């Protein structure tokens, strides 16, 4: 290997690593390719004579990986898609730079491999926490359709997969670089240990068989690029949704689920369309969760620091929201808490508004959607569920908060039609399988154009629809109060990795290699 042309050719290392990482993600599902991909990236970083040269070779690799895997972003917004791909690739250089420092230091090879894995997991975790969050290419996401070998994420969260991949790759690289049998043996142990851990976790899966709930999932296949989903009015769109629901429901239906922006308008809770829907729910003796734009007015004594403006003297904001409608109770609202940067919300708008002392710009008018901050759960019969809206479902820590607030099954409402018939909707549906395993919860997923479906607590697909078709079906799933290790202790692993990575940074700072 050391003497091969590939091992010593930076552009070959750069191109091949990008292709391997692309193929690791759905719809290809070749997650194992991530390990050789990172071995190549580590080699690329080490043979670069400077950090600048590392960037010169590694940045195109990261751009290509991002482009091939998330090209579909540009189908919704060309400018936003390009910006996300270019910026995300740049951020990936930071952990690779630290790993380069580790491998060129005098740190023990096994310890350096461990800290390298910690550095990458720390990067992924921190990338989930800010206004430019883009968790789509978290390494563990690539394994979402390989549920048999990732059952241990009910303990570690998806971070455990990322850690395993990078630690295995780092040990493999160090075994080649040092020709050490001890490092090679360590690499083999780590590589096989996590799948064995997964097999053991499968033995202890608790599949609830009591407390059933019958749900109707509606996939209306509305056209997101036309007003009212392509119907002549909101009345016609509501009629279509009600007709689909009525055809699929039964007398035992507990809950009907419509997708994100099923009500393709921005409405208040005092709205005749909501009254009309509640009349149908009363006749059917059931409840409904639906997505919609939400126009929220504030009383004078509770106006937030940032609003869209005022209408007739009343300050307001617009939210991407989900409503829980009941025939005998007032509607409940969840305001989406994880918004897509640029597309749904101007990044750091709150900060810019605060420092704009002279009010030079109307930041409220620029911000787009308001940001929800409460993990609201809806009471359904004798259970509870959130309405995770689209991007919400890619954030494991955010989903954890809903389960902590009592959610005994998970509901996802989304609209993946913006991306057309691309890999985007396939990846998004697959990632929901990770949330099912992490929380050991049943999941009901309603997508405007697909893929809709039902997932069991082991991440298996119990039912899924085709893309770009009209569907409505009923399915029985089950509630559970069981809390996994991850549900109880949250992001303990990436926080631990932050500590480890910080310690590694201190080490390489005080004991650098002379030529580094």
C-alpha cells in the first residue's frame, strides 16, 4: 500500500475519497466505504507539506462529496444550494486540520486515532448547534438503511456511528503508517466490536404490543410550486384533504396526519377553514395533526424583540407550524424549532438586530420565519406525540427533547417535493429510521409528495409509499413510555468527545512536531 501510486498521489486521494463518501449515503447505502474514504483523507492530510497545501487538495474533495450527495438542494434554490455546499465543505477542513496535527505529533498512534475520532464527532455535534447548522452529512446518517448494524445508537445516538467510522479509519491508517501489529489488532477489535454491540442491542429491543393507536396518514401530492398546492382556492385544497382522509379512515381512527404546509397558506387559529375541519373531526370522532403557515399576533405586553412588523397596530410573526385540531378543544400549535439556514431563516438575525443600535436595517422583515423554542407535544387520546416538521427530524438532540417531554410515539410531517424526484427525499425518509432506533418509538410520517410511511422501534420500515403519488392509508402503531439510554442521557457521547478533542488540541499545541 505504501508504495502504490494511489497512496502518494494527492489528486487521486482527493477524488477517490469524495466518490467513496458519496456512495456511502442513500440511495446507495454503502456505508462501509466511509472507512477507506477517511483512510485516504488522512493520508492526503499527512503528505501535504503545509496546511495550505492540505486545503488545496482536500477542499475539492469535500466540495465534490457535498455536491454529489446533496445536489438536490439546488432544485429548490440554486443560490442557497451552492452556498450550503461551498460553506459546508469549508467547515469540514477544520477537523481534518486538527487530525493532521495529531498524526504529525508525537502522540501514541492509538491515542491519536481516538482523538481524531473525537475531533470529527465534535465537529459534527457543534455543527448541529448554530444558525448555520447543516447536519445532513453527519457520517452516521449514511448508515440509516443498514439498521442491523447500528442498533447501538439507542445508547450513543447517531454520533456512535460517526465515532466508530472515524476511529476505525484512523486506526487502519495508523497501522499502515507505523506497520504496527498492536495498532492493526486494535483496528480489528474496534471494527468488529460495534456490530457485535448492535447484535446484542437487538436482543433487548422492547416492542410494545399494548396501547395501540390507529392513524391515517395522508399524502395529498399537492404541487408545492403552485399556490394552494395547485388548487383554485384554499377551500378546494381543504376539500381534497378531507376527502382523502374520509376514504382512508375507519370508526377506530384515533388520529389523522396531514403533511407540512398541507394547508398551503398563512392562517391564524381563528379561521373558518379550521372550523370546517373541526366539524369533520367531530363527525368522525377523531383528531388531526397538520402543517400550515401560522400568523401569530402578540399582545402589547408580550412583544418579542424581533417581529415582522405590525398590522393594524398588532405586532406579528409568521411561523412554519403544526396544528393539533380537536373537535372539543382549542387548537394547539407547535412552532418549528429547527429552520433551514437562508431558506427559512436569515442566519444570526437576532444577533444582527441586537448590534444594529441605530436600526439601519429592518431585520424583522429580513428574518423570514420566526424561530420556535419549545419542544411542544400534542395530547392524543391517552398518549402524546410531537409534530416534527421536516428539518426537525434530522436533529437527534432536538427529537430527544420531545421524548423527554413525554412523547410516546413520533409524528413527522414534511414536504420533500421541493427537491423533485431526487436523492433528497430518499435520504430524508431514511434518516427517520435513526430516530426510531435512538428513541425506540414508532414513527408515523406524512410527506406531501412522499415518501410517507410507518417505522417500528427497531428502525424497520413497516409501510412506505411511492414518490409523487396520491395516497392515504390507515395503520396501527403502538405507544411506549420506555426511555432508552440515549433518551435519558442525551448527547453524552459528543460532549465527552469535545472534552477529549480539547485535550488533544492542548497536547499538539504544547508538543508539536518540528516540521508541522
